[in-house]
């Protein structure tokens, strides 16, 4: 367990970005509209964050709540948003879509990959709603730029998903095909989950509400982030 754990914090604006960095975050997931579970931010927001902090930003590509990309016109709009964010200087992204049968929406994923032209990206918690998460990971395993899965192991959160997370950590350590990407655990994650997850070899963690003790209407609290950083580093 000598590898330093990565701590990713959800940030909505430049104030959040500075607070998360000051608390010890290694990376930010940049979103807007948490009432819809996180949508794509504006170019202006990303630009202000890039000016405010020098830690990596992973920018959400998602225009509506849920894990469907929508109609072909919706996908066209999403690709245009991705192009605008790239033009603003965004270099890392978060996205992931399923079709009506719960399989990966390869058409949308491949269109975004083509637009992002080599950028690294996270497949977000759509994996927790997949009809067959193992099949999804094997299908996406060779996708350019994909280096991370954001997952709780279950749509219900980490408490329910712990067995899946531990099994996938073992598959990753064993170099099983489709499991080369890093697990980034988030979704109902608590501090008391960390020892068992770290012991299993998991090295990346994602928090949102846990960084805001006063709720989503309040900004990120550096002290809350620092508590997670200290626990991970202990």
C-alpha cells in the first residue's frame, strides 16, 4: 500500500477548486447542476478553474440526467460541447452512456473519443447501471484514452457494492482482460470504507457531498477534504 492514493473532489466553480486543492485534492471532477447528478459545466467555468488551480481537471460530458445520451441530435450537441471545452483547454474528461438494454452506447462513446483526440477519460457511474458490468468492461477495454472507472460497485452505493469492488480490484491486480483501468471509488463512500478498500489495493477515491458538510448549497470545505487526505495518507 505504498502508492499514494488519488483523491478526486467534485468542484462546481473556481472557489470550490481552490478549496479542494488547499485541502489536499489531487484532481477535480468539474460539473454543474448536482440536482441532475452532475452535468457539463460552461467553458467559462472551466477557464476560471484552470486559472485558479494547477491540479488536473476532469470535465463532465453529460447534458441530461440519467445515462442515456438521448437522440442523435442530442449526441451532436454533446460532441459540440466537447469541442468547445477542448478549445477552452480541458484535457481530461468524464462520460459514459448506456443503450436501452443497459449495454455501453458505443456510438456515442466513439464519437466523443474521436472529438477528444487522445484525451484521458473516466467512464462514470453508468457502469453501476449496466446490464452486465463485466461485459461492458471487456467491450470498452481497448477504448483510446479510457484509464478509469468511477464506480460504487452498485447503483445503491458503496455499502451494497463492496463485494463487487473487491472482486474487481482482484481482477485488476491479476491483469484480467477488461480490467486494466483504475478503479475510482465513489458514491456513498465513507471514511470507514477506506481501510478495507485500501487493503484490497484500490488507490483512487472520489467525494462530493463529503467535501461539503453544510450541503451542496455551500462551497467545498478545505478542512473536510483535508480529513480525507489525512485518512488516506495514514
